C-alpha cells in the first residue's frame, strides 16, 4: 500500500478524527499498531473499503488489497467480514491493511510487520543459494528459503522469479540486514481458511474439481482447494488400471466424487469412477443372453477364465464350459492371458455384476456333438429321447454365473 496511494479516503463525517477518537476510546480498548481485527465491510468504493469497528468512526483499507473488481481479485461484498491489521491513524482515518505492500515505508514498518505478524508483499528477484532473494521496499531485500516457497505437496507451481507474492517475516535481525521470509506460511493460513469453509459445505457424494498433486502406484493425491485427498487406484475407472501413470499426471485437473470425509483422522478420498457411466446399468441391453461378443482373457484362475468385454465388464467361462466337455486340470491348458476369444452370453446377473460366458467354438462343438448323439439314438429307435433342445439343456457341466 503506497503512503497515500495518490488519493485520500473521502470524509465520512463532519466531526474531526481527533474528536471521534477521543470520544470513542475512553470506554474501549485502544488499538495497537499491528493488532489484528475482524470487521464487517460497510461500504466499498473504487479506491477504499470501509470497515465497521464496533465503535464510533470507521476503519479503511485500500480497495486494491481485495483485488481489482472483475480481474480475479478476492471476492468481497458489503456485509462480509474480513481480517485486517491496524496500521495507525493517518489523514484523519484509522488505517488498516491485509498486508504490507511494496513501497509502504522502510525498516520501521517492516520491523512492525515482523513483531505483529502482518503479511508483507514482495517481488521475487532471483534464485540464490538455498532459496530466493525478495525485494520488499526500496533497497530492502529479504531471503525466502526453498522450503518456505509454496505449499508442500502442491506439485510444480512454476518458477516464482518475477512474481509478486505475500510473505510472513520469520526473522528480522541485524537492524533489517537479515530478513527471512515464508511464503508457505501465508498459503497454509489461506488453505486452512478454505478448509474450514469446505468443512461447512462439503458432503459425501458431491462432485468437486481438483488438481492432481502426486501420483503413486496405489493412487493419486488431489487438491480441491484447501483439502487434499486420495483417489485409490480402484476408484480411477470401472476397468482394471494397469498403469496409473498413464491415466493421471501431476497438474492434471479432474472432476471427482467425494467418497469419504474423515475430518477427525484427516483422511479424505475421491472417486473418478463414480462420475463415469456405470456399464453394468445397461449390461442386459448390451449383452443379452445368446448374444456373441469378442473379448480378451484378462485373468485365469483354477475354476475358470475371466474375459473382459469392455472396461469394467468381465464375464466368467467356467472350467466345465471349456473344451466342449473334455476334462482339463487347469484353464491355462486351453487359453492364455491376453487371448482374444469369441464368446456367447449364457446368463446375466446385473445385481451381482456377473456374466456367465462360453466360448463360441466350444458351444458350437458341444451342440454338434449332441446333434450327432441325437441322430444316432434316433436312427436306432431307442425310445423317446425328447427334443434336441431338451438334450442341450440337460447337458451336464453347464454352470450358472460364477
């Protein structure tokens, strides 16, 4: 904030500041420079924001500190409550700030900011050994260690050199010749404020927008602005995910459903799968009994073979349905993982997410075998055999959905 920003706040009353202050302070605690207050905004003009201090007279802070209207600045409306720091009395007004801006005084005001915990604004000049050089006011510079720049675990936020950022003064020594700064402290405070706002509004099942901060083999961490949670690998897609790194990368923006909120243990989880269409909702229409489809062998177990028809939809060929009834010890004797197979749907159980399949070649071979058997028996005239369909249904070894 400049000394007067080239403009003074308009006169808010005919009474002089000294008279207002003298009449309002005897029965109220006097404000100390650097003191933090929470006050309601009573009026916003082009240049100033006026604050209700709960006493006679109003406080004011520069409008620019809340961001230029329409340019992505901090949202602020009349009636909102904000936190600000008391700077002192000047030009018949009680002056406040949300941060000490570049050019706002020199060593004295920086020392006051250090003692009072008031944020300061600075421009990152260059990267030096162990951190960054930051220009604060005039010829005054500070040092921000690498570990104090940005949020931990927030991913690559870009090169801060050339940016104007807010800092907390961690150390002020040697009459201002050694000033150690932290940008991370400011960001953590802002994040905590957003977290509290989320705690009041966030609910399980809601769809949120977030940024991937890190990817691990077991899942991906996502920051939704004030809160970081995990998308387990099982919640990325309905189908099997072979390599999570091919699906998600740090910095990627995603939409996810809130899966779990545990504020006490500070554990939060999200799901990408829950915002995608569930293929099992239409499985009876897509894979009706008797329909034929080409799938790929995804898993071989002792009791059968799982075939993926589409991501998230797998069906089982029971071992008894392989090789047209010829006995085998293990399905691996017949098929291998990754094989493409033409299958026929024998049964659908949408509720339990199960499909019973048979290889078309096995089904055709079995049907041909039964037809031959039926023909031989019919030619020999051995009693009533029933229909060919009855013989197919009575064929031993046919299993339901597994």
